[in-house]
C-alpha cells in the first residue's frame, strides 16, 4: 500500500491539519482523493479571485484609445480578450459586447463609448447698439466638439439695454446635449442720431383733391432698418384755399425723432381742372404704347416721351393755362395744343415714369413759352417737346446756353441746370445716349 510524505501531501494542497492526521498506513487511494479535493478547492478559489478582476461594464470617453488593460483590475495573465479591439470606433458614442476567456470559460464585458465633454469656443468681442443683439453665432469662433455639431444660442436674454461694458453668456450645446458657456465681452452704445428724411418739398393741391404726401419721400437711419414715417396734418383743410404747414415725422427704434416741415398750398379749383388721377389714367395708356421694354434707362424713356409728344400733338396758338391737368387732358384727347399742352402732356408721362420734372418758362412782352426741366443722369436739363416757330423737332437735354432765346425765368422750383453739353452723345435715331 502506497504511503505519502508530508511534502507530497502539501504538493496536492493538503493542509497541515490533515497531514498530521494522515498516518503512514493511510491508503494511497484515500490520500489521492483528499489531494484532488484540495486541488479543486484551490482552483475554484483562484478562478473566483481572477473573475472578480474582470470589469464587466467599462465606460470610455469619445476619442479615447481602447486597449486590453481597461477590462481588468490589475494584471490578469490567465485572461484573453477575444474581441478585436482595433475595430472599436470611439469617434461616436456606442455600445460594444467584448468577449473575454478565463480558464477556458467565456464571459463578456459591456464597453460603452460616451460623450460627456462639452463643446468649446472662443469669444468674439462685440460692439453693438443698445437693445440690438447680433446673431449668437457671430459672437463665438473656433468652435470645437468631437460630435461635429454645435448649436450656439444666448443663455437667456442678453442684458444690453443700456450703454456700457458687460459680458453676455453664450451657451454651446453639442449633438449629445453637453453644454458649455462662453462669456462674450459686449461694448454697448446708445443711438442719439435721428432718422434722415429726404425728398420732402412744398406741395400744391387743388381744393378738394387728395394729396400724395409720400411720393418721392424717403427716410433712412443709421441703425433702424425701417424707421417709421408719418405726416402730421393737424390744421390742414384741403377743401379751403390757403397755405398750411404740415410736418413729416420719423422715429427710429431708439426713440430719436426727425421732423421736417413743408408748406401745402391749396388752390382754388380752376374752370378747366381735371382730377389728377384721371389724367394719369389716360397718360398710362399712352405710356404703355411708348415704352415697350423694361430695360430702358431714364434717358431712353424721357427721349421716347418727348419724341411721342412732339410727333403726336399738333401745334395751335392758344390753350387754357389755368391748370396743367386740364391742358394735359386736352392734349391727349384732341391731340392739339400750344407749348403749355406740350409741357402738360410731357409732365404727365414723366410722372408716370417716376422721372422728376419741373415747369420752366420764359416771358417776353408779346409771348410766353414753357417746357419741362427734367432730372437725368444726376443733373437737370431743359427738355422742350413742343413744335414752335423756332423749332419743329423736340429739344432734349439742353443746357441754358443751348436754348437760345428761351432762357428760363428765375422762378421758385426751377433748379439749376447742367452747364456741360451732352448733345454730341445723344443718338436721336436709336433714341439713346452714348
């Protein structure tokens, strides 16, 4: 019968307690069984110890490198990572089941790729008008986040209602809800400059007619895109002849107010007066026949108007000059008239075209002649559509020196005319200017 020494029993994992009890006469089979039991207990304890070193739930930040070590607490040489870690993508959040083998047994670890890092950016200092915050995207630069998507928004309403220096928090949010804040320096200034009203001029209206106050009048402001423009007509009575003062009033977003006064003259209704809207309706029909394209310049439009009036109205030596609307309607309807009818028809057509024009005349002891002064290419020119004893063709864009004896009388509303001739640039065949 075989016997085992204490060293042999120790090799099989038998404790001292059992080694002392084992006599030299103990059968070998019993000792072998005891050794096997001891070995199994020892291996189970070692497995449990090593198994506890496996991290079964591992979290890493996006962009972080994944290696074998993160799945174990300390060294664990008996464990093998079966999954190919080189195929793990950490650029975006996600979950992966990682297979691990320990003492021939397989287990898993859940790898979670998380994004918990807020986006970053650099402030762009701002100088703004009080109460006017720029788009939040303009206040931050050098945006960075691994997700590639950053939403930029003010954190609350910017407190920039008063002039001075302040900081405004701007919140950055990435695709996964992580938030960062950038404090942006703001220099806030106040607007003390009122809007600018242009084009306001004294108006004349026939008693009972409506006034077109806003035609040709514009308003602009340094900071307010669309400042208000109103007309204060307190005291104005368009049914009673007389002179009245009214005011154009404009207010910007900062409360600055601009006021421009004008005079409104209400005239007695003359015997030949025709409502101006009726005249423009007739003129529009003629205008649509003359202007057959949308790409004509103001010079080309005005030249065609003067040519049409000259060629389609016959000259007679008399007309009712009490009001231009009656003279224009007479010219359009009868296709006859004197210089005043030519002037009036030309005026109506130029008004339809939106080309500014004024009344000009010269008076001699025995005769009077009138024509239009027209604003073209940034200057005022004499344009005479009439057929007269002095000229049968129309005169277009002439300086005063080119008008011969027809020198305009100095009268209110007749602006200074151009002094440099453009006659050598005019093409009367193709009705254009070089």
